[in-house]
C-alpha cells in the first residue's frame, strides 16, 4: 500500500479501493439501494467486489435501521460476506454515531475480534484513560486498525499517542475525512492538502474519503498524491454531475477506472 513520507512519494504502486456502502446514519429514504439488512449488505459486497472494490468497510444496523455495534450482528454479517465473497477483506467500524461511548466501542472490538477495524481518534479521546486499553487490545488481537482523522487536531493527537506509546508505531494506517456529514459540507480536492502538510515527516499509510458529489474528484487527487481511496454511499449518494448514483457498485466502478488510469 502507499506510504506517506516527507517527500509524499508513492512507495508502492497498488492503491487500495475500499467501499463504505451504508454508514451509520443514512436510510432507505435517502436512497432505495442503500444496503441495511444482512442480505442486502452481502449482495452489495458481492456487486462492489465484482466492480473493483478491494475491501468492505462494514456497518451493521439494528432491526429498525439504526446504527449498531452489536458483536453478534457483526459476526453474522462477516460470515455472510465471507461465504459469498471469500476473497474480500472486511473492516468493521467502531464509529459511535453519536450514540455509543468508548466503553461500548472497546467492547465491540473485544467481542467481535475482527481482522480489521476503523477507530476514530477524536472519539477515543473522549475517554483518554481508555485509549491504552483500546489500542492495547487491538495490538494483542492483531487487529489492523485504521485511524479516522477528521481534522488537524486528530493528527496532533495521533502523533502524541504514538510518541507516548499508547498507539504502536506500526499501527500507522489513517483515513483523512474530507467535508462533513452534519452540517453538510461537500468536500473539495484541495481539502486534502492541509492533512498532507500536517502529516509531513510522518510515516503513514493513508487513505481518503470525501462527503458530497466531489467524492471522485477528491479520490483522484488522493491517487495522484499516492494515497488509497474509500468510496460509497456512507459519504456520497451522487455522481459527479449531481444525479443520484444507481448503487454503490456504480461509483466503485468509476473509482476503479481512476485507479486503472494511474
């Protein structure tokens, strides 16, 4: 995977395309093709894998469609995807969604024991006394952690936790989030630059996701700068011209085309 060094050079030549097909908040009312049930998520994963996605970023939902960190739901969905698409790696989320505290996020990791998980620096910092437990368990369980970076203070917090050995130096995967969900701010490609400047001289394996219809333009900028990309309905429902995408697989195919042009 690409690694960010001081010169921002692409050290390896195979960008990774992750798909985030649903997220924690959107509902069928936002898009009828948003996958919510187990069967819908499994079907979507298969379609996105066929369209060129490398990894599935997995959110699970309760029966009423609300955000869940239930380990049983995670294990059941992971098993369903693994049966249908055995070669597709899965990353679960520990996102709080404005609902869960850090204790619950840690318990999700402990009870699910996934191969991969995304963890928000900002959210874990709500309970700094638990940070060492979160990252310590992830190291012990050999969980490949991707740190969610919403802004420059998150980079500073990540750096501090690495320097104080709360986060192992080898746990160096991050995803820069461009734009935001609430209040809605559509991302622009140049939004990436402050993240790269702040992370200069840090050895990071980095990716980008972007809110709004400029998602693919932001992905293209990330690819040009040597990053990985994440695409999907979690962050954006629209094509670059502003029309609704047909489904997640359509935007994945467009992102794969960008990678193939490199």
